[in-house]
């Protein structure tokens, strides 16, 4: 039985209030097209404010990306964000290692990403909840990929 997917337009909608209301204390986030525009080395204003709001609220945030180390470090380093590059999503292993690093359990963590078959699957494989976001960079390729994902996301998707 496939789990219903939670879908939202933007990661910034996962406010500390919403996270706490779902008993979530830990966010594992994809980087490209989820927290950053594709290949962008700095967060936009909204994403930077969101990162700050989590920090103030005591919610842990770690970046889990399949991209290479240099790309992920370029974004996370200046922000002081912990990260895992070459994470091997959709396999659970990287996410489970991240949870151990953070000292968090799967039950209190959510995986957020723009791709169903890597990010969301990885979250479910690790026994976590997962939220699918709209890709931050729009374009033909991303639109087509989302069409292909729709049958798997299903009609039961919960919109935030
Ligand atoms: Mg992505």
C-alpha cells in the first residue's frame, strides 16, 4: 500500500509551527530545486529566512543531496549547515546515517525534496515522513518529470 504523499509549493511553507504540530523536530532536505534554485550557491531571501526560523525554533536541518561534495559544500558551508553529499537516494542508508549524526529518530524527522523517485522514496525507505515540493527552477525538463511522477503521487496527495 503506497503512502499518501504530502505536497507543497515551497519548502518555506514547512514552518516551525507546522512541523511541531506534526511532532517533527528534524528536517532532512534535498538541495537542488528544493532549498536552492538549480545550481545556485546561495539561498534566496525566503529560503534564508526559513533556515533562520528553523534554527530559532530549535528544529534541526541537514541537507541530503546526491550531488557531488563540492557543490553541496559551496551552499552549506557559508550557512554552517550540516550536509551529506553523494547520499545515494533513494536508498535509506544516507538518511539513517544523517539521523544518527543528528541524534534524531525516523519518527520525528521528515524528508523534503522535489523528486518522487529519489527524495520521497528515500524518506519512506528510511521510515520517515516525506514532503514533495514544486521544483524551484521551472522548465520543460522539470515539468515533464513531474508529469511522469503524478501517477505515483496519486490522488490521495495531501496539499499544504
Ligand atoms: Mg532535487
